[in-house]
């Protein structure tokens, strides 16, 4: 089976799965003339946190002359679930990982070619058990990490097969909760979590009996970020959002929003060793110049 087929199989299994057991409002497809833009919000367990992608969508709509269009955030969870909501017309736009666009084309979704966080999704911190910090801080090469330690990864994450191909000893689990449980129990050795994810997750999954910690001074980096994807029933939103995002970048409002959300986190890891992951593919149709989060945006 090709890599693309494996990714599509994983995405399809989730996107066509039965509804999850969490509560949300039932939405019907947009009626003609309704200007409301519906977008999945942050995961349920972090919904009280600020939501950069939502604020950015609002900014893009304003800059494109659609300030009067209401933006409605919906309750949702996994990114395959968001694909299903877009495909079925229950959401209009969603921020999703910018994997191979052919993967999303199978569900009639179109991508807005603007990496939303300048590659921040590919800036990864290593989360380990606190009692194992000394052995991880002593590592000097990426190959040591790959050969000696087991990486916990979601079995349905789109790039999971790729991480195994690139040399990681991958131990999979069906949810983030189970990954952290495996880390505490010792069935895996470390997690690779986004710079924006680790603070809330360490609070959520903290256990006084088995404390967890981020390995200081070390980052993984590979060209991964999210883009807005538009459902087939609102194709005109792609041009609207692209125009608004480009205007926000030119007039500095994008930079101000980005720095407000992520400037402090990037400043905190300034000077870290960055292990770039060779072989991780460049996102098709996107320029690596737009993945400049570590060179221009504070780290």
C-alpha cells in the first residue's frame, strides 16, 4: 500500500466513523444567502483558552471586506472529524494539517495556501517522565533519540507511517490520553508535542506520582503547519480568506496577532538546539519560505 493510500485509509476511517460520544449542537448545511462562516473551534478540553485560528479567520474576513459576516465557532474534536463536518456541509472552513492536498481532495476540500502559524505545528518539544530527564538531556544527536527511545504517536495521525519510515521507533495509541498513560507507565519513552500544546497538556495529564517534564533546550523541527480548508458548498471562501490573510500579512496585523499568541513561547525556547528531521517532505504547493517560525518570528 502506498504512503498516500495509508494516509487516506486512516483519514477515511475517522471521517466516516460514527459520531463521538461528546455533546455538541447539531448543525444543518448552510442555506442559500446565509453569510455566517462556521468553523470548528478548539478541542473541548481547551475551549477556554485563546484560539489563534479563530481570531485569524475573523481578521482575514475583516481584511477582505467581510466584516459583517458572522464567524461561528463549533464544538468539535479530531481533525478527521472536522474533515467530515466540512464534507457534509456542517462547517464551512477548518484549520487542518497541510498534508498532501490530494488527501483532502478525496473529500472535495480545497486549501487556502497560507501556513497559518509559519510552521509552528512542526516545532516539537520532547515530553518525558521527569525521572528520565538526565538521559534525554545528555543526548547529542537526533539519531541517538531515534535509535534508543520509543516515540509515542497517535495511530490515526496522518503522518504516523512517515515517522516510522524516517527512523523513529513508533509506539501508537488511539488518543492523546492513552499516549500520556503509556508515557507514565513506561510503555513508551517520549512524546513529540507542539510548542503550543505542552503547557495545557502537562497541566491536564499531570500526576503527582509520576511527574512529567519537557526536555529543556531541545526542539524537533519539520515542515508541518495547518492551513484553512474550505468545504465544497462554500468554494468562494478560499479566495476571500486568501485575500484577507495576504492583506493582514502586508499591513502587520498578522504579525501582531501571531506575536500576541506565540511570541512569549518562542522567546522561551530561544537558543535551543534544533534537530531538523531530514526526509520529512515539503508540503506540496507551499513554499518553505513560509515555514520561517524559527528564523524570523522570535526563536
